């Protein structure tokens, strides 16, 4: 999941902004990546529950 999260950050502007925000809040890089990973797991779980595709808003 960590590798997938790092790749997601490389290609998604929203995740890049979230990473910068978390680092500016004082988190280390790995802590920020874990935070994004937890967020993505929640998004994936909601997609499964609601039978929806992933959309970048």
C-alpha cells in the first residue's frame, strides 16, 4: 500500500498538495505518506460500499 500511495502522490496533484500540507504541519515524509494511504483506504472502502468508480474532483 505504501508503494501504491507513493506512486499515487507522484501522479495526482491533489495528493501532492495533501503531502505538502502534512509536511508543513510538521509530519515527516513517511508519516505523511501513511496519512495519505489511510485516506486512500477510506476512499477505496467507500467506493466498494457504494459500487462507484474512482473520480478525481
